[in-house]
C-alpha cells in the first residue's frame, strides 16, 4: 500500500443499541476521547491481539522439542532478565 493511500481517512459505519452507545460514550468521556477515537483504539487493539494470537510458525521436530522444553521450564531469574522485564521496551504505546 502506498503512503498516500494508507494516510487517507475512511469511514467505518456500525449499528449499535442505545445502551451500547451510551456505555461507549461513558468510557470515552472518562478517557477524554471522542467516541470515534475510543472505538477505533479499542477495535485496533482487539484486532492486534487476535492477529498476534493467530501467528503461525513452523519448526522441524527436533527444534520444536527444544522449543517446548524452553516454554515448560521458566528461565532463571537474574539481574539482566529483571531489568529487561521492567524496561520501557515492553511498554507499548497504544
């Protein structure tokens, strides 16, 4: 997709019940956002979660066995791991 196409705004229309709209409006107001901003942020966040959860990768049998062992055995806690897990790198802006 070219940069000029990706920057263009498009309209997304949905139907909602009054109670749903009111709930969304209340939450958006608490965050100081418009309804559109709130809905787009929430929808994009959910879409990213779904797509990341659906990511597929393939491994040879021996590599997959090693991968399973790594998943099943938690890493040893050390200062380097502690710094990494508390770093800004893990805090993504949404």
